[in-house]
């Protein structure tokens, strides 16, 4: 990935931990990188910009909270 995309992704990372946002990561649509925002509910989808630095922001429903590691057992 190029530096512009990494900066855009880094910008979006601040959303992690906000109400309903469980993850932010790289995606792809039609061969172009996207910023995927995984949320526990898509009700708040309109609070995200449609793009950051020219990269599409896609809101994806996670189906719930994501847990990993021994403390999730």
C-alpha cells in the first residue's frame, strides 16, 4: 500500500472504541483499497465520511463485539 492510504487508514483508526465501532482495517473494492469500518450495528453508518483522502470508507456489520485472547474465554 502507498503512504497516502496508510495515512488515511491511520486517520480512521481513531474510530476504534467509539460507540459501536469494533474494528477498522483494509478492504478492497473493484481492485482499489478501501477503509472498512466494522460496527456492531449499522444504525450509525451515516456518521462516517464516504471517503478519506480519496479512499472509500465502507461500513460493515460485524455481528457483535469482537473478542480475542485468553480473557475472552
